[in-house]
């Protein structure tokens, strides 16, 4: 089941190889191991993302640097260019370590993979793409997961499709795939007994979860259509993050006029027993990252202050949408604008 799931996921991502693992975070950690990320590395990432994007780098002692987003929620390319340029200048004459940029396809919308790849080449940085939220999305006709030195998918319970818990490392390099697969299975050497020349991880996906993933993959076109219907429903009733061509509509984000408006909508939804969430709190505002260098930040802060992640599940019914519309106010037309 795992072998077949890996073949299918690699094809979906337009990659030669996929390594199915226990989570998207595990896939990022395996890439950190492959690159040798340690305290001598600078790891740059968007500030508007989930902590797992940079968590493995933090555990390895690397220096995190955060970059603001633009109005779409994806990274601001001008600020990213500045961050990469500064990191390269600061590393001149340094022989150890390197620069890693982890791009994020936020809420199922791909960042500009081509522009980011060009910036990373110009400044000598490695580009890894965190496509955890963007399975099934495309950029410029290319699938999410196809960009960068390697990329990562997540199949957590709340993702576009799920294996309950799980993820994948995606690459075109057979050596990277082979080493990641070995490390995900405790780095056992090919002996008739348990022999180890390095310490690996227990990150492998189980056959049972892979079989769930295969069943979900067969439903992906239907899932994407359902998510697009949700998006269209909300776009007709409230102000949302601008639509981006090729997005998988994992989550639709309503933009309110203020933090008070955000909190009022969250309260109305909660009172009706409808789950909704805040937009990701920017990483540069997280206490654990206090003092980390940040380029910009005001746009991400504004999205956090005014954004609400609306119910976007594939199983939403017409009755569910009517209940949600009532909470938006006047069928949603006014209160969320």
C-alpha cells in the first residue's frame, strides 16, 4: 500500500519520487537532515504560516528569519529578495552552513514558484517548498509539490484529503529519496541483523494509512469541486482573500474590517455551534520566536487581526451553508464586508 501510494503521490506532484511519512513535519525534518541544517544555517520562511514550517529548523539550532506576505497571503517577493541578499552578504567568507528558504503555499494557493526559485538561485539559497496545504493545487499549470529542491505534502485530518495523519517528501533526486526513506525507517543497514551506521527516525507511514490515502486520492477531483463550491458561496457573501488561479480552496478566509469584527463573527459562529478559526498568527509574533529578524510584518499582522478561516470542509451541505450564511448576517452580505 505504501509503495503504491508513493507512486500515485509522486505522479500527482509531477515528481519522480515520493517518500510517504508520518506527517508533513516529519518530511521537513528529513529534508533538514539531508541538507545538514545546523546552527550555522539561516532558514528563511514566510511569517504567515503554521509553526511546523520552521519547527524542525528551530530544533536543529538554525537561525530563523521571517518575511511578510502580500495581500494574497503569499510571501512578498520584494522583501524576500532583501532577506536573501542580506543573508548572502552576512555569510561571505563563511565556509560552513548555508541558506534555506522554505516557501509556503498558503491555504491551498501556490506562491510564485518561478520567481522564488530564481531569487534563490541568484543568492545561493536552497529552495524547499512547503506545499502541505496545497495538494491538488497548481501554479502556472504545474502541480503544487513540483517546485524547489524538494517539497512537502501533508495528509493530516484537516487537509484537502487525509490519511488521518501523514505526509510525503517529494523529490526528483533518487539519492535524496533513498536516504530519506532509509532515515524514516531507523536507518537500518542491509544486514540480516539490525545494524546501524547512523541514527534514523521512526517516520514511516503505515500500510493501513496508505490504503486510506489511496481511497482518498480517487476522490480528489470531487473533493476539489466541492471546495470550489464553498469558495464561490463565500465570495458571493463576504470579502475574502483574493482568489488565485489554480488554488485548491482548502480554506476560505473572510476579511473583516477590524479585530472587533473578526471576534464578533467568530462569536456568532460559535454560538451556532459552527467551528471557525483565526488566520495563522504570524510567527514573528509568537513568543518562542521573539527577537528573530523579520522583514515587514504589518500585512500578516493585519490579516491575523481581521481574518476568519470559514468552514470549508468537503462535506458541507446546502443546509450547512444556510446556517453559516445566517451567521454572516443578512445572508452574509453586509456584516463581513
